[in-house]
C-alpha cells in the first residue's frame, strides 16, 4: 500500500515533469501540448492539496507539538543538576543521546 508521503512524492514528480513539458512545448511552439501539460500540472497540484488535507500533518512526519510544561520541567532539572556540580555540556549531551535512542524505537 502506498503511504500518503509516497503519493505526495509521486504527485510532485508528475507536477515537475508537467512543468518541464510546458516549458519545452512552449519553446518548440507546440501550444496544444503546452496546454495539455499545464492541465496535468493543475490536476497534480489539486491532488497534492487533497492528499495533504486528507492525510494531515502526522501522515507526513511533522513533529508533534512541544509540551511546554514538560520542557520547562526538563530545563529546571538540568539547571538543578548543573547547580549541584554536574557538567552542563555532559548533561545536555546525555539528553540528546536519550532522544536519539527513543526515536529508534
């Protein structure tokens, strides 16, 4: 089954090829082909809008909204560790490593 992201990529490729077709056919003075490829591009753009609207941001890998309360709590805890003598660079490096690990699972 093709994912919404896959459909979006295919539609963008079709649109790009249609635009190239419009340019080439206009240069070579094939007006009928230019109009036809323009219509293909217009339909591809409508498909892109439709797929994006139906799929929603989560279907395309948009990051989830930041939980401000959790972020403030994390920052408070980092500041507490640093105040008690921990190296701030190491603490923040540990947090980044934890995020990378959690993204893999």
